[in-house]
């Protein structure tokens, strides 16, 4: 049983510095820290608590090799990062992306298997190198310890939703015929070309003329000319626009909460999954380029009833919200309880507090 004042199981969140990967790790940890789950595992007396994520950036030539072929994985890191990977090891390690997979394997080995290792996204090595492997269904990875998700794990804590609702309470009166427009950018598979931008701008202007309240936001991958183009358009048609701190407080979550539907460019699993978490009818806007994996992702969202291709008109419909981070967190709790059975709590869970790494 945990000692008095224990913080519960220790969890290390691992990022390779890529925003999309870090967002998926954060979503899983926030779901794990939900009070109803944390109560179940708060008796575990973890060591080496960390409130901040670890940013680990392995170097070439290691990153050229499959994750199960790295010689001395810790040496792949810059010296100032190696010192962060020392015993005592955490109760749970959650990482995302191929570049972190070799380090996940190594920590599992160094901890003697005591650290529950969770790897997100296809590491392109066998799943049995980890305790849990979380991959999108369109990656077609299977196994007894594999959780296949539709899209990416997304999660929005209730306190942040409440805070966003209070900060942008005026949006509650502007919900009728409202749509959040989430603009992505260039990636390996897609390009936000001038032609794609011109097509989308024309469609949005028509929607504004039909009385739709549009709320446009960009990502860190949105090309600067595209940002400028849609900022100018928003000014002209009376739409709301946010691209960074220069536009004030970030309204992203509030716009998800207070919109009737979403238009999301096709290039980001995370952005599409955020809208699906809020069960918003998703209209997928095409860019230029295609890939088999993204085709499968789009089809999985369409098959779930979450999405349709955007052709210039907006509709509303209902479907079961996608809460994939919750499924992953439940699986982590199940495995932790198998290793650390819950003692008799005496019916008093009032002293259990959520972990500080939920922030």
C-alpha cells in the first residue's frame, strides 16, 4: 500500500519534440489522471515522480535503424538527456513515435519489467517489445497487447472545458449555425496549395453569406501565406480568426465546445480526432496529395459516422463521440491493477488527489 501522502504511481511522459506526438501522450495521461481512474490506482507507491514531460531527441545514425536494432540506445541521446534516464524507474512510461520506441524497450529492460511501458503509434517492430502498443486502426497492427484506435487519442479534461466555457461565455449565444474551421498545413502526404486555399476560401465565403458563423484556427504547419489569406478573408466576412497569441487568448477548446459542426483539413489525425472527441459532425476538406494510411483514416471516421467529405455545404448529424484516450487509460489501469491489486480503501476516497502531471 502507498505510504501516507503518496502521489500514487509515477508516470513519465516522453516526447520527441514533435507537437503531434506530444499531444497524444498528453491526452492519454490526462485521461489516466481522471479522478475516477486515479482513485483505482492511487494506492500504488511510485518512485521518481516527474511533473514535466521528458523531451528525448535521439540522433543519427541510430534513427536510421529499426528500434530493436539500436546499439546502446541511451548513447543515441545528447549527454544532457542521458542523465534523465536513470533509476529509480517510473511505474508507467508513455511515449509516442518511432524515435522513442528503442528507449521504451530499454527502460522496460532496465527496470526489470517493473515499468509498464506504453508506446503510441506504430514503432515498426513487434508489439511484444512493449506492455501496451497503441496504434491507429489504419496502421493494421494487431496483437494481444495492441489497442487499435480510430484516429488519435484525444482528451479534454472537464476542468479545462469549464474554464474555456467561462472564458468565452459569449459564444453560447452564438451557437446557432456555427462552425469551427481547423486549418492544417503541409506534411509528407499533403500540401496546402494555392489551389486548395482558393477553393476552400470560396466555399467559406458562400457559407458566411448563408448565415454561418465561422471560427477559423490554424496549426503550426499552416503556411504563412495561407494564414494571411484566411485572416484577411475572416476580416472581410466577419468571421473569427486565431493563429497565435497575437490574436488573444486561444479559443480552440471553446470553439470545439460551442460549435455545431466542424470543417477540418484532411492532413492531421489529431485535428480530426479532436473534433470527433466532441462528437462534432466533421466535414473533411481536401488538400493536395494522398496516402494509403490517410485514406484509411478518413474512411474509418466516415464508417464511424463522424465525418463526410466537404463539398461546400454544411450539415449536422449525431454519432457516438470518439473517446480513444479513455480506452487506452482504462487498459493501463487494468494492467496496473493486475500488478498492484487494490487494497481495501475503507470507502474513503476523499483524500485522493489527481496527479500534478495532468496539467
